[in-house]
């Protein structure tokens, strides 16, 4: 079984030129088949502000109304995606930028309004996230045809619902979904790269990396509040990937994607 490495890079790294260049060099140095999945939320926020569009967040997640959907489609599917493709081409990697709508590779449905805690008071309110997609399926067979023909996919965090609507979809979920869809054909390593060395037991100590997280360990850290906020869905996506046949999942610093024994291993 061929090996496939999927690297998800967060928006904070995409926005930092030095970190991004290092990540791209390390990504290009990975041997064999590979995929890059990217975020870009910080860039979307900046572009929206320049257009006079307010960014609304609830629980760290973006409310995507009609105006914001146009922004994220332009930024994720265009500006960020094509810049990454161009930089990979310059390094000799034959890259193809896609969204979930291209070739119908990732189908999703519009998230219904959900009741959730919106502030520290603990009070729950019904939140409508707008044009946000929750994934239904991914076409691993279609993606594998491109991969086996030497194409490195660069996947933007956008999906579609099959009825003509683009949906903003969490990039960590996209990475997990793609990894799970391809795990039947390849020995998949999924790397979540971002601005920290791994999952931290103390958010104020960059060296407090938790070396290993299982489902049981996650429940413990979730209960005592060590894993919370945006890290919680990231770890949940990682655990879901492992439980669906992905060989290895690592959460680590963007600079360390090519290094063994760095970051937090999920199993």
C-alpha cells in the first residue's frame, strides 16, 4: 500500500510569510504522495473588514451570511489557494487547487441552527451559522485518480450541497474527511500543523506538549478544561480519523512537519 501524507496548515501560518515558506519547504521535502489542506480565516477577516463587512464569531466559529460567503469563497478558493499552488509549482511540485465542489469531491449540507453556550455566563442560545457546511461524504476514488497521476492536491475549506450552494466548512474537518476517504487505498499520515508545538497542557507554556492523546485521555482533558475552545474540535477530528483507519495523526508546529517524534500523536 502506497504512503500518502496529508498536511493541514492553519490560517495563522498562511498569514506569516516566514512560517509559510518554512512549511512549504518542509512539505515539498516529504517523499511520495501528498496533499495540502489549508485554512485562511485571518485573511478572510482582513478582506471582509476592507469591504466593510463585519466578521461575527460564536464559540470561535465564523457566522457565514451571504456577504461573508462571497468573501470566504474569494479568499479560500482564490487568493489563498492559488497563491499556495503557485508557490508549490515554483518548487517543482505539480499542484492542483480544488474546493469540495470541484469534481464533486466533498458534499455537505447546511448546518441547521444549534443551541449552544455563547458566553461565559453559560446561557444557551440558538445560533444560526448561516452558509456553513457539515460534511456528508467525500469521493476518495476521484481524488486517488489525480494523486496516482502525480498531482498534489491543494484543498480549500469550501464544500457544496449538490443544489448549487457553496458552503464554508471547517478546514480541520476537511483534512480529516479527505484522510478518511483515502485511508482505504493508502497508508495515510495526517498532520495538523499550526503555530504551536502540539496540544498543550498549559496554554501559557509552549513546551507543555502532551505527547499522546487517546479517546480516553481526551475525555479526561476535556472534562478538566485542558482541551477546550478551538483545540477541542481539532482533536475530535484527529480521533475520528484514527478511528476510521488513518494510520497516523500528529498535531505539531508548522516548522516540524518533517520531523519524527515532534508534537502530539493521536491514536
